[in-house]
C-alpha cells in the first residue's frame, strides 16, 4: 500500500483517483500531478515505483500546496478566528447553523442535526 505524505492511498485504484485521498488534492490537482510527471493515467497506485512516489511528493512540495495536517490546521485556525471576533459567520459556526445564507425554518437538517422537540412536556397523571 503506497504512502504519500503520511496517507495510505488505495493500491488498486488508478493513480489519478488514488491521489484524491490526500486532503487538499482534488480532481484538478490530481490531474495536474499525473500530466506534468508523465505518469500513465491508467497506472494503478501499487504499480508506482519508489522514484515516481518521490517525484509526486517533491512536486507537491515545489508548488507549495498546503495539504493534509497543515491545511486542516489552517482551516481550523480560520474558524477559530471568526468565532473569537464574534462575527456573523463565527457565531453561525459556533451554533452549528448554516453559514452562507441558507434558510433555516425548513431544511438545513444536515447542519442542524436531528430534530429536537422543544416545548412543554406534560406530566403523566
């Protein structure tokens, strides 16, 4: 199982799709990596040589792409900053509500979570 940047990528997938398992590398960046390093797009991840893996890591470092732990830390820092200055987006993040202007009276279940009944609960007689 090939390891890139501390992530084990799936060995039986084509390299262009296997690279997407690295946080911060999506379809566009994966395609750029495969094309500029002249790797056959049909190559499976377990067929890559040690040299090709090293070239992949070197290219990611050369382009200064922020990936994996650094990217996660950066995003978490951005959210923390928004919450600490009490801006609208930070408050929405803190409350677990939609951040980008979506309606919340109906829908928004993904962000709000399962329904919770609010109101008076009558005692049994």
